[in-house]
């Protein structure tokens, strides 16, 4: 995939961070980032010699300095807050190597009138994360907003374990073909996850029939990815990406207008670099997401292979949003028309069967209660 000039530096730093992880396959990373091994090793040598500055010459404020006076440290707190208005005391303290306590940071912000006095209702949330990167990705659109011409629909993908943001794409629509194109880019760079969780809205679900697969979901299932759906009207099921969206709104979208998709994408790319590589996260023990992420070992295939069902499976062909089993007819997602499904005995007693497409269980049927006919 070709590199974009506007976020080339961010991708260089991302590549180096991933390549320096234990057991990293550098040649495979080079292939996924569309660079030659010679270029990849050159960046690593430069980084080893001079850090991030050696990848691109630019001025950078030192992360720490033992000679800073109290007033200079306070000025650094103010500068960070002004650059990132949504960052709080703990985040700024961690970023400054805890040379200043979070409570002191908060006092500094109050003195400089950088905190508005208001009470925020806090929701009790169940904290849970998967054991390893790429066990689960969360995906959603962050609403949409007006441009000078048209609208922008930000598509976001987040790794559950590390909170690493795999993509923020400024899309001009929410159609399945657009999402597939953007996801293909992500898969080519980072590989495939075990599971992706989405809501029941288009293009990956059906609001009227929660859990029903669409053409986009079928493509993901054929790639070997498990699809799970959030509970209807319960956005907290995708809680981490909802929290990510609040940060995106507070730090990028609020109070700003973008004329074009390109302008919006530039802002997204700039913030994504900060979010993944620079900003410490409280939920990660004040590590940055990149410190906990590594690419998936399952590469994106150039060609989809036909799925082989087991020898004991009863197979059926889908047509007109239905299939036939034991001389009875049952409903199935219309996106599966022309596909082969498998029917297996269920665990709930005689007459109950589970219906699968590839590895994904779609529904349970009762042969005594067909969807069509007597």
C-alpha cells in the first residue's frame, strides 16, 4: 500500500517501535509496510544512533531535565495542557516522568484557569481486557459531521488489549464497500484479529434483526474472523472504542471545522500518532498503546479459500433468504444467498439444530417449528 506524505513520519516511528519488539519478524513487517528490507534496517540503525529525531530532523522538547526550575516545570505543564486541552493531572504527570505530582498538576491548571469547575457524572464500568493483542478488535463509526461539501464519517478500529488505534479513516459514507476497502488496508499492515466486535447497525449488522450477518460480515467470516455484535441499545459493550471516541471528540473535533476529507484526515493522522506513541494511558498503567501492541501473526491472504465443513455436517444451500432442512423451510440472512451453510445437532434436545456459516454460528432452529409452512 502506498505511503501517504502527511503521515509518513508517524508510520516510520510505528514501524521502528514494532520492529524493535522481541521476536519481531522484520522482513514480514517490511512487506506489510510496503518498504524494502534495506530501508527498514536503515531506519532501525538511524533510530539506534539518534532516536526518533534521526528519522526526521525536527526540534523536540527534552522529555526530562534535572536542572528545570519550578517555574519552568510549571510552564511545561501549562504548555502540555494548552496543546492537549483534554489531558488531566495524571496523564500530564506521567508524561513528565512524574517529576510533578498529579495533584500539583491539577493545582497548576486551576491557577492558570485551564480547568472549568464542573461536576462530571461518572458511570460505573466493568473493566475487562483480552489477554493479548489482536484477540479482539472493536470497530465503529464516530458519528458524522458536516464539511464544506458533504459529510465526514470517521471509521475507527481499536485493539482491545493495548488500546492501540489501528485506523481512523475519514470516509465520505458508511457503505460496506467503503469499509471493506479501508479494512483491507488495515489487514495488509497489521494482519488479522481473532474476533471483531461491532454494533448492530449498517453496514456490518441489521438494526431490525440484531445479530444478522451482512455481505461485509460474510467477507470477514470467510477470512476466518469471528464476528460478535454489541447488545442492542448497550453501547458500553464496545466500551473501549466509545471511550476512544470521547477522546477523539474532545481533542480533535470539538470547536473545529474541516473543509475537506483530506483536511480531516490530516488532523486524524496527527492525533493518532500522539495517541499511540506519546500519550500515556491510565488504564495501561501509564504506558503508551504502542508498548503493548504487536502485529498479528495471521497475514491477510491474497485469495480467499473455500471453507471445508466437517464430514458429519448436513449442508444446505441458501436461496431467497431461506434454506430447506428435513423438508421444512427456515429463514436466514439474505446476504447468504448462494452460500453453503452447515446444520449440526444442538444441545437443547431432540429436534434442535445449530446453523453455521463457516465457523460462525448463525442461529438455532427447531425442526418442529419451521419459519415457513405448517
